[in-house]
C-alpha cells in the first residue's frame, strides 16, 4: 500500500470525533458560500480564511502536511492565473506587443485572478481538512446516508480502494523497467506505452477475479458496517454554526 495516497491523518481532535454527515454538510455549505462570494470581496475571503484556520486548529492535524496537500490545486489554477488577467479590461497596468499579439494587463483581470486563486485555495483547504479528519469508509457511509445513490458510493469505494493496488503495481512495473532499461528516449517512450498497456490488462484481470470472489462471498452491492453512524447535538450545532457563518459572510459581501 502507498500511504502517501491516503488523505486521512490519524488523530483524536474535535473534528475527528464528529459525524461524517455533519462534516460533509458543513464543508458543502462553506464551499458553496465561497463560490457565491463576489469577486474582489477581500474582507469576506479573509473571514473565510479565518474560519478555516479555526477549524484547522480544532482538528489537530499537522498544518504543514495539510498545506502541502493543498498545493495539488496549483496546476489547475495556474492556467487561470496566466491567461485570465489579459482577457478583462479595467485600468491598464501594463501592455506589450509580442509579434501580432497585443497584450494588455488590466486591473479587473488582476482582481478576478486573485479572487479565483483565493477561492480555489480555500476550497481545497476545506476539502483537504474533511479528508484528513474522516476515513474514506465513513465518508462513503455518510454520503449514502445523505441520499447519494448506492451505485455511485460503491464506485467511489472501489476506485479509492484499488488506487493503492494500482499504484503498487505501477511501482513494480517501473522497478522492472529501470532494471532492464538501456535505450534512449525513443525506447523509453515505447517502454512507458508497454507499461500502461500491461497495467491496464493486469487491472482488468484482477478486477474480474476480485468481483468473482466477492460474489462467492455474498456481495449484493451494499456495504454493511457494525458501527452505525450516530449524529449528536454537537454535530448539529457545528453544521448550523458553519452554515450560518458562511452564508452570513457571503451575503454581507454582496451588501457592503
């Protein structure tokens, strides 16, 4: 197994003990409020950052480790940061002629880029905090209790479980290639193609064998657990407080 792929961090913090349904609803409310916050509402975004910081402290998870995992959003935000400032007007801050292209950097574009980057980062932090304090099995059970179709949660569960298996299989294939590899770039690219094909065939064969074994053991598409979920007063208060605060900040940003 590849522990680095597992987002859950062991702990006994306040958020670790909360019901997964409460954490799912609170995170959803926070992310939705973030998305609906107007562009350029820096005070509101600062309040959202403060709320997430308080939740991070209450969770007890390693902050640096969580922040590093949040960097995964950077490849998706980077194209926006590079191109969006030149696609909107406003006060001209910089302009240049590159061949037949006339580039103009406007103030509106910079404000939009800053807002998008801040929203993406804060949303990734909120989702990362959810994953760091909730086991995937509990998260899937929470989704099922909230009405998400059983087939969808089962697919999520299989995808997550066998992600580790595929990662280990890919590492073995890579180790074998490194031992036998003596060619140049062309041979290296060809070997990567062979590795991808081999990984696909092995995955397909393993999936067939695993599914057959599951059917022999009575699998009917429903996951069952001996630890039923119990939502308490603290969970309800947490969801209510986060939802009220998030919606209030978002509405306040629109009125001010």
